[in-house]
């Protein structure tokens, strides 16, 4: 099963689907393995079967798979059918699929077709946002910011400051690449003028850059965000009256954190990164909608400037024991909301 999990991690750009790995074992020998490579491609189980030297080897074998095999006709036919057809003796699964299309039905089908099923639950970081999305019916929200030792995100209100170092910049690219949406507020857009792109790798579905603005018509189209092709969603209170670049979509409404997340849920977004500023972060945190915090701590003190979370009254929140990593002379602090 450990090997199946390692196999699963090879999948990239699988959203909205999960990362899945599968290993075929018979007489204590590994005969095949496979993973779900990319969205729309074949499922892990099928790739594991394809890797067998001889397809008849599947007969009476044990299949280790990190996720309950699917039972539905989607982009591909149900894997459970293939498993039963090939005479697999036993399927060991890493977790039940939280997707209601499959959940429990895969196991039931296998058992009804004479395939033994065993659950071998392994705690893993795999598919955290996929699992969260189906369990809670909303995306997993991470808030990320870089701050000084005195908790400031810039030196002077209204001006951009470079708070953290190059190593944190590179790390945050990795963090961005794991999201489907990167969300910021209007002040951050205007003051920092960020590109919000993933610079260090090519992505099949680059994260959508989303901004909450009061009036889209008041936003300068000279900003950096409008100079690249990755999709942009603008959550605006006012309707658009201008011609906008093709990659820009304006969504008009009253954009509380709850309303934003409802919209993202309808779009099947499973992971969102809130990247500033302090007011938007405060709004998401105070609404109890943030599961994960990633804080880059820079080794400097500003003495003045904007605090990392600011502008909204709220009850104190508890987070679990953080993990701390050194990124050259900065620290990365990661922590999850306590259940
Ligand atoms: C995958 N890869 O290896 C497994 C999946 O969109 P479809 O038709 O490919 O179906 C996606 C669903 O299939 C997914 O949400 C999950 O419930 C199930 N299993 N999906 O993409 C795989 N085993
Ligand atoms: Zn499948």
C-alpha cells in the first residue's frame, strides 16, 4: 500500500480528480503498478493492469489501490467491472471514495461479484483538498502571508514592501501550484500589483487568479495581472461596462467569504489560496472558513505598517501545533485549524 501511495503522487494536474496509485501483487511478487497521470486520463487500476507482462496475471492477484475503485461510467468505464472481469481475488483499498458517485458503491459491486475487499487505511497528505471538498461541500481554504518578526506585511500602508526572501518566493510557487484558485482583495491588487502566476512550471490548468473588487470599472487594466493569459475571475459588486481581455470573467454579486466559497463550490474548486491582504484574510478567518495557514516569517522588524490580519473583530481561533521549516534566513510555519 505504501508503494501504491508513492505511485499515486506521480500524478500531476489531476484536478478535479484525485491522485490515485495501484499495485498488483501475486505470490509475494509485484507484477504491475500504475497511477492516474493527469485529469481525463485512465484510472490508476487500468494503468496497473496495462503494466502487466501478461494480462492473465491479474487472475487471483491482489490489487492494492489508494482509493476505492470507481463504479460509475464517467470519462472512462467503471474500474470495478474490469477488476471483476479479470478475476482479481482481492482488492485492498487505502480509503473509501468520498465522491458520492462512487462512495461505498465500488466496494459493494466488488463484493457482489466475488472479489474480497479489505480496507487498509494509511494516514496521508494525499488528496487532502479532494477529500475535504466532498466531506464539507466547500473548498479547502489556505491563507498565506509573509510577515516580519513584529507581524507586519508591509512597511507603510499603501506601499509594497518585499518582506521575505527568495527561498520563500520559490516555496510559495509550489504552494500556488497546488491550488485551483488564488484569491486576493482589491487593495493587494492595487498596492502589490502581483502577477499571481506559477512562474516555475508549466501547468495544464494554471490556478485561476481571483480578485474581490468593489467596482471592476475602477480597476486599471495596466496592472500586471492583466498582462498574462492565465484565467482571471473578478468578483465585483458592479457590472462591467468596458471591453476586457478574453481571459477575464466578471462575476457580479455581493461577495462575502461565504458567497465566494459557494460560487467556487459550484465550480468544483477544491483548493483556494487567500494571498492577501490583511482585511480579506481577517474576513475569511473570522468567518471560520480557513483550514490551513502558511506563514513566512522574515527576520526583520518594521515597527510600523499593516498587521498580517486586520480590520475585523473576531473571537480568537486555535490552530494545531505548527510545523516549522527553515528557508535560508526565513522560517515557514504551517498549521491547521483545530477540529
Ligand atoms: C480518477 N483516477 O485513478 C480513480 C478515480 O472523471 P472520471 O470519469 O475519470 O471519474 C472521476 C472519479 O472516478 C473520481 O472523482 C473518483 O471518484 C473516481 N476514481 N478517478 O481520476 C483514478 N480511481
Ligand atoms: Zn476508475
